[in-house]
């Protein structure tokens, strides 16, 4: 199992080491700065943190010496002329069926670097970054420079090529509540999943658009939302406008993908061509934010359920983890070592990870839990931390 865990928290980057069988947290890095995602590049060991400066805006920071020292790198920026069709901030009287007026355009700026993913061994400098407002950026020099993937940005599902002029199609991408803190209501790319067999085969997930696939390295993109439902909309099975909270892929069986969606848990065994809803609300397995897939067995996955979006806390005051080993046909729930009274933890979309038999999650109440037997028994390895945004084994 991995002996190092990286956390992105509301007040910095926390690295936890496993030393002689005991987990020990280091002194915090980037103190006082929100870190929405932190991870280690498995190819060269570089550590990355996505900083969410309230005053200076988003930045990336990297460490090449195991987290001892950090350096800021060239920030991710949209090119001149990048525009999008602006969304309307929702209000209590918002009517999704109301007629849509003429589109309002906005110049693109990066509000948040929400997710990072690393290319294959054959692409030593390749890094991906997903942003709010819904851009996918690519670096081929280890983060020293970044380029917007224009075919996805200019996709007909979100209005066409706005670099060339006004919209040529309707914008079917909705906003994410994660953008409201920035005074906007725009989509965001939070999941980037690369096929281990073919680095040109990638799935991304955007809130609120859905799952999108490229099989040619980003030259063309297709929506992969068949079988997904959007239960709170007049049409529950639209082509676009879905709200996946996170997608995870089995590395050893890459056609097996998992999704924790606003409207339930979904599973695909055919590379996201078809999704199947595998929620079990009677067991509490339905709403939540994170999901993790086993590295070898595509039918095995873990979730940390919550009550609902309106009540972001553990179900009935007790924290539990659910696991399936049969593609969602059945679920087991595990509570040993987790608080069962007065627990108000919520685990965000990047707050759960798996490495071999080890599973780790952390919550917005600053608690970090680890299981070394595939989720069946748990121990708290840190508490009183800032709210945790991301957890990744390194």
C-alpha cells in the first residue's frame, strides 16, 4: 500500500506519512490558502497543489523534493477571444421551463483549477487541468505552459465556436453550485479519466453537463450520458445537462467506469456508452459526492453516502462507507471505527481514494479515516484539520 497521502484543505496542503505503521501528519504547506486539489505525479514524483487564492486568483504550485519546498508555476489562463454563454444565477423562483432569451456572452477567466490528471509513461510531460468555467487545459512540458483544448470548449453542445462569432447552437451545459462563491453560475470540469490502454482515450465529467469522451486525443468529443437520469428536470433523460459529481475508472479493466451523480450512483461496463443506475436508497446508497473504483476489479467500487444536497451531512448522524463487488447489484455498508452519533461529516467529490487494499477519505469537518482491509474496518488518523477538499494516495 502507499505510505503517503496528500490532502488539499481549506487552509493549505497536508501530507500524511505512514512511518512504522503509524500515520503522521506533517506541518501544513501553503498555510492559510485554500487548496482545492493536491496530488503526486506517479511518473516523476512531482507533487502538485491547486491553490485558490481569494485575492490573486487560482495558481498551481509544485514540489520536486517530496513536499519540502514549493514553487508557483505559470498559471492556467484562457487565450484572448475565449468566450462562453453566461448562465443565470439561480434564484428560489427560477423556472427551468421559462423561455430562454438571447444569449449573453462573457469573456472567459479561470475561477478555479478544479482537477489535475497525469498522462501516461509515453507522455512524460503531459498534464491535464479541469477548470471552472468548463475548460480542459493541457500541458506537454510538465506544467510550464498550458493550452486550452478548443474542440471541447467550442463543442456544439455549448454554443459552438465563440472565437469565430456568436453562438451557432444552443448552450446545453448548466452551471455548478461550486461556482457561486465566485459570483457566477458556470460549469466546471472536475473529473479527467485516462484509459490506461490508450492515452488518447479520455473521459471527462462536467457539472452540469455530463460525461464527455474523446478517442483521438481531444480532437473530437462525444457526450456519453445514455442511461443517466436528471430527476429534478422536466425531461429526466436529456442528452446534456447532467450533474455527475465524480467519475472513476478501473485501471486494470478500463471499460468499467463508476459515477456518483447528483441523482444516484451509476455504473458502466462498456466504456460509458451505456450507464446503469445502481443506487439502493433503502440502504442509504444514493446521494453523495465521491466514488472510487478498484484498481483491478472493475465491478468493485466504494462510496461515502450523504443525506441530500439540501442536508450535507452523514445519514442519521452515523458515518458509513458502502462497497459493491458485483457491479452495483448489491452493496455492503461498513461502520466499524466510524462515528455513529452526532456525525456531521460530508465528503466532497475528490475526498475519497483507493490504493490496493487501502481506502482513505476525509471530510469537511477535518477528519481523516483510513481502512487497510478494503473498507471493512476504519481508524481515524487525523482530526481537527481544516475542511478537506481532496484526498489522494501518493
